C-alpha cells in the first residue's frame, strides 16, 4: 500500500470515531440526563439489588429502545451494585471510560503477541468502527469481553497458564461464550489452565450462596429470551444460525444445517489448534468460531471481531497471499456492512423517508466466509513465518 493510500485509509477509518465522540459530547454537555439504553437497564437492576428488591431483578424493563431484561448469572449483580451507588450520569461515564480503556488494553495485548507497521490502521479501525460506537451509545460490555478473551490467550502465550484459565473463567458471566474459548485455553495451557478455569468458576458460584434463590430466576431467562427474539430483527444478530433463520426455512431444517456445520467447522478448528501456526492465528480462528457458531450474538458484541481483525494485520506473514486477501475482504465487508446498516442508513432515514431494515442477517454469512478463509493453510515459507511469530514465543525460545 502506498503512503498516500495508507493515509487515506487511516483517515477514512478514524473519522468514523466522530460518531461516538459527538454522542458523548451531546450526552455530557447538552442532555439533561444520560440516554436510557442497555447500561441504564443494568443500573436499574443494580439499584434493585442494592435495595434488596430481588423480586424485580429478572423482570421486563422498558426503555425508549424497547423491552429489555437482565439475562446474566446472579454474581454479575455485584459489579452492577457499583453503578447503583453513584448518580446516573456518573454511572454512564464509568461505563464509557471502562469500555474505552478495555479497547485500548486489548490493542496493547494484541501488539504484544506480534508487531505490525500498520498499528495505526488497527487503532483507527477499532476506534472508528460502528461496533465501538454501539458499545459507547448502548453502554454494552463488549470491549471488556474482547479484553478478557485476549488477556487469557496472552497469558497462555507467556506460559502463565493458570492465569489464562482464571481469566477465561470470567466468561461464565456470558455462558454462551465460555465453552469454545475455555476449551481453547485449556487445550493450549493444559492442567494449569484447567485448574485456573475451575478456580474461577468455583469462586463465582460460591459468591452467590447468599443469592441462591436467584439461580432459579436466572434459569427462567432462557425461554424468556426465546419469547423476546421474534421481536428482535434478524439483521441485529451476527451468527450463522441467525442467517439461516432469516432465510425463512423451517426451524428444524435450520437447526440441522447449523448442527452439521458446527461439527464440520469444529473439526477444522481442532486442526488449527493442533497445527504449528502461531498462537495469535489460533486465537483468531477460535474467536471467529465462538461468534459465527454461537446460538446468539448481538451486533454490539461484533466488537469482539477486533481480535481476529487486528491479528490479521499483525500476523500478515503467516498467511498465504491469497488467504490474506480473502480475510481482508471479509473484514472490509463486515466493517462496511456494520457502519452502513447501523449508522448511515438510520442517519439518512432521519432526513428522507425511513429505509426498511435488511430482511436477512447478512453478517452471519460474511463471518462464515471469514472463518473459512482464516482456517486456510498457513504460510509455509519458514523465514516469513518466523518474522511474525509471537514476540513472546520468540523471547521464550
């Protein structure tokens, strides 16, 4: 890429950070109260918890965006209590600052796995993404999720397997993310990683002994989610299952296709784990699998895709040229789809006639293509492979 093209791409990516910067300016300098979005619902749950109103923790709550409810295990109530003891505007500021710091920390850790001369593009792509705006506007925890996944992998790479297991165990807060990512950390980190994983899970479960009665309420959330999802547009989910369901094929057939695909792609992922490719590449494939084959991932958690996207830049020499181009095209397609559907289309619709939502979850198909390109054969040229290997592995060898 020429210097001029590099500068143009960097500017194009970074200018989109204006979306959430303008939002923050409005929220803190103009608005009388912070926006009532996802973070607001979580704070309301925290307030109920602090006041001992356990009966209203898992009930429906209505905000301008629609119906929402608390769908996390009881131990998540403890950090939410921190948001409850401060004013709403301060709570929203804490949420935003935490997510921005988590995004920055994720990038620092990914750059520890491998260097890249295009670090500025990675930073601009992450902070200028529609996913970053979604995290800030809604107050979601997606940046923290990406940080935990990255930190666990880096800990394993640094031979701190127990710590890696401890970190990945935190994903119990979002149980649908835990199985695949925990299996990866344990596969790479062995018994010490397993011990750390078990330790975290035990501590989290023991911490809820005073809240034991709430587990029954939590397990009622699963069917509640199913009753909620028909009203949730298909395009707001980014999984392969959402794509299949959006095609209006019978649910049984969609589940059968998903099950077969899970087995086939799972076998490919296992081959990646057993290969000699750098740990960063293995993390990229695992993260993609954990999203595309998940039962439910909302568009806001698309921020986690920053992990494999940055790895694509930092591990360029470990891809074949064709695979690197295919992955790059998939990344570009998803980035542009995300910003177009969730920002440009709504903004245009406010000054013209409203534009209809996409009927199909295109993201699920794009991520499937991305995963297939990512698990392709690694670069076999040995010097190139060594040049972009994990800096940590190089230091330890």
